[in-house]
C-alpha cells in the first residue's frame, strides 16, 4: 500500500456566511477521485466549522486552524482540543508559519501542541518550513529538521500526523518551489525521519507541500515521488481547488 494522497485547504482568516456557502457548494458539486485515492480536508475559520462540517459532502473532512496547547480553562480566546473533538472535528493544523512568525510560537511550543492534540484524539497537520533568509543561507534542512525534531521528541505514534512542508518564502507570494526543490526537501525530510524516528514511520508518513499551489503547478508537483499532497491556501477558496484535488490522479 502506498501513501494515500492528501489535499488540505486552509481558508485562513477569510470568508462570510455567503462566501462559505458558495465554496461548500463548489466542493460538493466537484468531480474528484474517490476517497480511496485522495483524502480531502478543508479548514475554515472556527466560526464556520460546524456549518461547513454539516453541509460538506460526506467524504470530505474538516480541520481547525489551531488549538490550545493543553487542557481548556482560563485561556480567553483559545479553543481546546477537547472542544474540537466534542464537535466531531477530526483534524487540526498546528505550527503554521503565520503563527510561528506573527505569534511567536516556538518549535517546542508547537511540539507540545501536537502531542496534546494527538493525546485527545485529533489528527494533526504539522507545518514546517524555512524563511527566504534561511534558504539563502543554505540552512533549509537545519531549520526543517529542528522543527520536526521538536515534534518527534514529544510523540511516539505518527499514524495520525501529516507533515506539511511550507517554504515561508512561497506562501501567498506567488513564488513556488520548483518541483525539484520541493522533492529535494521532502526526500531529505523523509530521510531525517527514517534516521531519527524509524524506517516504518518514514515510509508511511505523508509529507505534503504548501506554498502557492495552484491548478497550473499542482500536477508537476504531485508527480514528485516524495510529495504526498498539498496544503493549499488562497486557491482553496476558488473553484480551482477541485483541479488541485484531481492532481491526486497523477
């Protein structure tokens, strides 16, 4: 059995009730491969999670864009993993570069969040990736390895983890890593997991690419042997998201 292709749509802080209804309608009417071929997970803002979950076609799942690092309590403005489980939300995105950069989430903090979310029964899309300065300095793999190590030190079971490699310089910039650049990092990351976790986890864990993925570049990216899918930002709000899901057939 190979790794099942995975396509996540991160809506970020976007959408009104009307816009969300249109996106859901597009997704529900889209002609895509069966769930045997591709796993599709969309991540609307918290306030739209229940409505999207209730209206979305059955084989598509939803994810929260974040959750708190430990049990709920006196943490104003936060959402706990337990609440997401209670609502039947199966997935959460953690460690997104925007949270690392804008909210100062450290590697260790992200590692703690991933471990707690998994302990509560959530599945996790864990994001790693380097900035432009780090790439130009030749430290891409050092950065990505340190981010992954902070997660690996806190968890034993990887069966509910998808790693998302998101070069920060390619998110929302229109720049995209070439298929060769994406493959190089994905292969190196898989090797790191093989050496530092286990060959079995390395072989089974899906490593997806995020960074200005569009209908125009998705097929070439999907054809790379170590690219197991995508985490899509802006394009997940548009009809072309259906074309990106269809790249699973490549």
